[in-house]
């Protein structure tokens, strides 16, 4: 599976952006999709995950209520709608996919994700 993230850019605090993650090579319908981000000088951190079939979602506390992850299996694309953006949301955002079943404890751990996109930069100005 090849993943291509897009949609990043510069936005003012309080604004919105929608990131896309387009998959190619294989259908993503059997893969759970996740978003991670990495701010300058910081470790990569989990943002959100959506399950493969039912579409159950799971979020980091820092984005809960502001971000929404979704997917369109027919288009082979996952999305991250980001609202009420804050300067601390500034980071490179990566999409990722995994196929194996994970526990909720494992969802936020990047080592369990098999495929990664190249990242898209989101900059939120104050």
C-alpha cells in the first residue's frame, strides 16, 4: 500500500483544514487508517484512528472534539478534518495504515502501523 498525504498549509488560529490520505496499490477497505503528527523537535504523536470496516474512531485527547477522521473506501482515501486549529497543532502530519487487529492501548503506537505516507505540513499562526 502506498499512501499520499495532502492538504496541509498555513492557517490562522481558529481556522480549519482538511487533510487527505490517498492510497494506491491495494484497496484500503481492510486496513485501519491513522493520523500522526510530529512538531519540530518533538517525537511523533498519535492523532486519530479509524477502523477498517465499521469505521469506529479513536482520538488523542488533545484533538478530541476538534478533529474528525473519516474514510471513503470507494475512493481509497482517508481524511482528517481539523477545526478550531491552535498554534500547538503545528506539525507535519502523517497518515498510516495497519491491517492486524490492535487493542485500544496499541492504537496510538506508531510501531504497529505497517504503511506510512510522506507527511504534509500544517502551520497554525497565532
